[in-house]
C-alpha cells in the first residue's frame, strides 16, 4: 500500500507548483477551521486527508485520467476528482466519506458527510482565488460558527456561476442544491 498523505501529497500526485500552493492554502484553511471548531484529531485527519487528495491528479493528462475512469462522462476538467478517488481507493483508502469528498469536490454531493462539506467550502473559499475576495474571506471567517449557512452560500454561488455562464448543471450538483434548498 502506498502511503496516504497526512499531511502532504501522495507519491503518485501529479501537480504543478501552482496547484500545490492551492492545496496548501486549502489545508491551512481547513486546519484553521478544525482548530477553531475544536474538532477531534481523527476527524481533523479525515478532513486533511481529503484536502491533500482532492487535486492530487489535477494536472494529469487526459490519457492518465481516462485510464483510471471507467465512466468518462462530463467535461475532462471534472475528471480529476473521480480519478483521484479511484487512485486513492487502489492505494488503500477505504473511508467512504473521504473518497466521496474527493470524487465530488468540484460538483457537490447530497450524500456527503462532514468531510465533503468542509472540502467543498474550503476549496472554494481559500484565499488564493482572485474572484470576490472580500465576500469569500467573510464566508471563510464565518464557517466555524455557521457551517451550514456558509455551505449554502458557497453552493448558491457555484450554481449561479454555472447559470450565468450558460453551462449545464451536472446531476450531482442540482441534486445537492435541491437538498440544500429544501432544508
């Protein structure tokens, strides 16, 4: 079994320096939230494992990603999450919550446990992203005290972006959104 990250990228990761910096910022934000929320060490470890794996194959080639995926549906830009989940599983990761978080981190998923929800928000709210910096910083600061409200705001912003760009809303995203909107 290949060593799973904790903390750090797995040996099989394919990431640029820019991508690694993004992952490190997401990890720092998640660690900050876990500290602020007094999260138990086992759960914090799950959160960070998902962070280190979520973009581990983001800079892979189309052929490398396709080789890991039996179902190559959707745009190639979304293949890295499912491919990283497949690879992590092959390397011995068995935590369904971590695997689901990695697989669906770009889309949203109504079946997530807390790991997926944390990763989805932190990936979007990490401070290195250049859009809506003040809004996102405010949401990141609110997360420890209001995680469900922040999750709703992040999902709303992501769905709104798809609609504004005239893009289709993938099935996992609209199912996730509908579940959030109903609660």
